[in-house]
């Protein structure tokens, strides 16, 4: 790793520490009602806005995806995956290496749940089209057929398959995630339950054009 990303990482970590200290310990013991959880989640979300934006719409310059409105079960799974190092610790995972240290600030399962609940309650933010050479949505239909089995035909995800929604995710993030699965930067860590399946699935996308096409189809599903 060159000096610059390391400095950036340290800067982020320092900022996170400052925010964290201002939020402070302790949290109430596991909140009894949902409202208290949401309030706790909202407070903790101050740790996240630096990269994911105040509205949770993400920021490509920080490699941070849109997260507002993602289902709580998926957010909770990912926060656990990052914290245990199943996701985000690969040496070539630039985005993951930024998110991994953040996950360590989330103290326990109650706080993971509170954050996940709050993020789910946030209205989804319409993402910009940022990819340089958008693909062909019509060609993407064929490629998407296999994806729909888990992520649903309309791209809204399927909890029973542990497959998150793909509609509403930024095009650049979909592209980078698919490439990470292709290169096993994501999904191959010991203990990753769901990642290995995705590594097999992205093998059905033969090249970057196919990736762009399937993303164009996913974007066409947006309501
Ligand atoms: C230092 C910047 C940074 C901060 C602060 C940060 N994140 Fe992230 N986060 C990222 C990046 C970058 C990624 C993308 C990782 C990847 O590409 O795999 C990410 C990914 C995620 C994901 C996975 C989304 C998905 O679709 O799989 C979740 C959930 C998430 N962050 C939640 C949070 C929460 C909650 C906080 C606050 C506690 C937070 N993040 C703080 C940078 C950050
Ligand atoms: C066998 C079920 C299955 C199929 C088929 C499948 N996926 Fe997935 N996909 C998953 C699961 C489960 C996850 C969540 C992995 C995790 O929890 O880390 C996922 C995650 C993803 C992610 C990361 C989302 C995020 O927010 O970080 C992308 C992108 C994705 N899939 C795209 C695709 C595409 C494109 C296809 C078709 C080529 C496809 N998937 C086919 C099960 C599947």
C-alpha cells in the first residue's frame, strides 16, 4: 500500500474517533422498544456520514455505496462480516479496507441492530449514473436471468436467499462489487457463508461489457 491511502485511512480513523468520543459510552442496555433503538441508531449514524453522506446516499469519491433503505437483515450481516474480517480485509480491497475499521467502532450486536434498523428506515436516495460507458439493458436481460433466481426478477432482493436488493445501488458500486467477486477480493475469506456462491454466479458474466449490460438492466428495473 502506498503512503497516500494509509494517510487517508488514518485521517478517517481519527475523525471517527472524534465523532465516537462525542457520542460516547454508554448506550442504554438493549432498548426495550423500537423507538429507542432508532434513536440510538440515528445517533450512531454520525459515525457513517463522513463517507456514506448524511442522507445515506453514498459517495463514490470515498468508494462508499448508498446504504439508505437497505434491509436491516442485510446491513446487520455486513456489519458482522466486516467486524469479523470476513469482508474488507483483502489486501486489494480498497473500499473494504476503509469500511473494516469503521465496523470495529460498533460496539456490540445491539448497536449493530440499532444502526441496521435506522438505515432501513432512511428513505432510499436516487443514485446518479456515474459509470463511464453504460451498457445495453436489453442484452442485460439474458445475463440477469440467473441473478433473478436469488435477487428476485425485479431486483428487490430476497431475504430467504440472503440476497440483497440490487436496484437502487449505484452503478459504480455494482461494477466494483462484481469485479471484486470475479477476482475473489470479496467472497473468498474463510467463514464467508454467502460470498462463495456469488463468486460462482459472476462467472456467468464473461467480460466488462457483460457486467455493464447486466447493470444497465438492473437500473432499468428502478421504479
Ligand atoms: C471511512 C469511510 C467509511 C465510513 C466512515 C463508513 N463506511 Fe461503510 N463503507 C465504506 C466503503 C468504502 C464501503 C464499500 C466496501 C466495499 O466496496 O466492499 C462501505 C460499505 C458499507 C456497507 C456494505 C453495503 C453493501 O451494500 O454491502 C455497509 C452496510 C456500511 N458500509 C455501513 C456503514 C455504517 C453503518 C457506518 C457507520 C458506523 C459506516 N459504514 C461508516 C466506507 C465507510
Ligand atoms: C445463488 C443465489 C445468488 C445468485 C444466483 C446471485 N447472487 Fe448476488 N448475492 C447473493 C448473496 C447471498 C449476496 C450477499 C453476499 C453477502 O452477504 O456477502 C449477493 C451479493 C451480490 C452483490 C453485492 C451487493 C452489495 O450490496 O454489496 C452483487 C452486486 C450481486 N450479488 C450481483 C449479482 C449478479 C449480477 C448476479 C447474476 C450474475 C447475482 N448476484 C446472482 C446471492 C446470489
